[in-house]
C-alpha cells in the first residue's frame, strides 16, 4: 500500500545494530499512517484539518458526565472483564436488536474492543492463516492492509469504480476475486473514503457469494448511523445464512464523537466471538474501563440523539459539498460517512498526492489523497478526501479558502 512516509525522523525500516532492518518484512511497506502524517502537516502549517476524520467538538455532555461519574465511582479504573463490562455488552445487544432486529446474547456474542481498529486486527489475526486470501473493497481504510499483513494473509482488492456520481462495487469482479484460498471478505459499509452505502441488492449478492463459497465476512459498520437521503444501513448479518459467518464491527468513536476513548465492539456467533477474543486478549486484554460505562449510557440515548446527529452531519455534507463544487472539484456526494471524495481532474491535475501536499500552502486546508487506500494506485490517483465532521464555521472558512483554487 502507498503509505506516505514521514519526511522527518526515522521510519523504523533503518538497519539495526546487526545491519538487519529493524521493522519486520510484514510491515515494511506501510510507513507512517496517512492520518498522522496529514494531521502533523495541518499543525505545522496552521491549515484547517479536513484530513483525519475526527470531530472538532466532543459528543453529548451527558455522556462525558457519565464517564466522569464512572471514574469517580471507581467503576472501570481497574481491569474490566475481558469481554467488556456487562452494562456495555447488554447495551450493544439491545442496540442491535432495536435497530436491526438482530438478537445477540450479551454474554457470549458480544466482545468489547479497543476501538474498531482492534476489532479489525483481532478478527484477522484470529481467523486468517498465513497464505489465506482476504478480499477488501478498494479504496480501503488503511489499517485493513496492515492487519491483513500482520495476520500473514494476502490482500485481494476489489476496486469500487466511479459511475453516475457514486463509487460502485462490480459484483462480477467480486465473484471473480474469490479463489479456493479466499478465507474472508472484509467489507465496509457505509464506506470510508468513498461514502458509498451498499444497497440491499448488492448485499444480497455478497451474502449469496459468501454462503456459496463458504466464506467468513468481517463487516466494518462504524458509520452505521451516518447514512443520508434515501440510503439505508443494512447489516450483512441480517441476510440469509450470514449471521453465523459474519463478524459485525461497531465503534462509539464515530457515533458519539469520542474518537479518543477507543471503545469498539464486535457482535457475532459464540464461536466467532471466542476466536476473536483469543487474539484480542493478547493485544490489549482490556481497555477504556470507565468509558465503557459511559458508552453503555450513550447507546441508550433516545432516537432523537441519533436523528439530530445525522441531520447535523447532513447539513455539513451539503455545506462542504457545495463549497467544493464551487471551488472546481468534481464531488461524489456521499450516501454515508462523514467524508467527501472528490476528483481533482477539473482543477488541472490528477496527482492527488502532490495536490494534498501543496494544498496547505495554496489554500490553507489539509485533505487526504485517496491513492494511499489503493493497491492500484492509478485507479485512486485523482481522488482526494475531505472530512466534514467539523464545526460549521470551520467548514465555512475552509470553503472560502478553497474557492481561491477556482481562480
Ligand atoms: N474503520 C473505519 C472505516 C474507519 O474509518 C475507522 C476510523 N475511525 C476505524 C475503522 C477505526 O475506528 P476506531 O477509532 O473505533 O478504532
Ligand atoms: N478513521 C479516521 C479517518 O478515516 C482516522 C482514524 C485514524 O487516524 N486512525 O480519517
């Protein structure tokens, strides 16, 4: 994968005392994550950071207070139980039931993780043998490639292609990508960075394929509450034959705007949960003690919270989307997530890397070159991602600055 390497400081790939590279071969290709790289660029240049996807305001005050209460009451300050505190596991199970009519036993079918990131890593480390193939939709979130590599798997990207204003999965291409070595599909919907939300028809076909070829599926659903217009988030686990072969991943970071708390989870069959727990217990064992109690309360917030959150992000999507269009970008209006992917070709270049490197100086804004999320670099070259999970005034200022690109 085309990770950007930090321009200052060691990469970890330098030779050690024996002359052998310090960083192992599995990770050698990855360099510094683009998010750290571009956030550092924003800090260095004072540019508005629409790169890394984190909100610039915290989530609900009641949830923050719940964390303070848990801390003060001494709940979660020592190692919480390995699978997560019962209150949170119960709240996760209730959320899946209320939202999607998916019934999970909080004791055997829910596992709390250190964010979705650990859920992804632990799932792959647990379920993939060296040499197994893992199919991921390209462009893919950057930790996927690294986690597949750590597990010794081989990643097989299936490229989402722009068509009629949306990045579309070619189901024939997906079908053709499955071989006798395919172990699992790592799916992400709503999809970062393209904003695509897979449709019922697409998910039906994916489910059919998984059953037919006896594949496991890990579905990253961290943006489940951020779907717009007439798009609908449908968990793959609700499709025929999928509950027993799907690991569904959620995260409080996105839904409640507390990305620093790193509370994530999986829901799956008891057997899958046990397998993933085997890996997870040796990664972090446990994490986020008091925050787990707070997120249990967050998941029980009235539906108005989730509706307001979505409405707020929708307004921001439109504000930034219109601004980017006015600035000369081709905008792919996202059906989900808090990211907008644009094509910079109308601005006279197709080199997203160079464009993003120069954008702070040219316009005082930081964005992410989507090419880092591709194995097929050329397919991703002209695309650039902007995050809109920022205060309205910040987005307005960013839009004003970006308009200078239009000349
Ligand atoms: N998956 C996707 C698609 C993401 O965009 C992110 C980024 N937050 C993650 C997983 C990681 O989530 P967390 O912060 O809960 O580890
Ligand atoms: N998920 C966030 C994004 O896509 C970043 C998370 C991270 O920095 N690891 O921008």
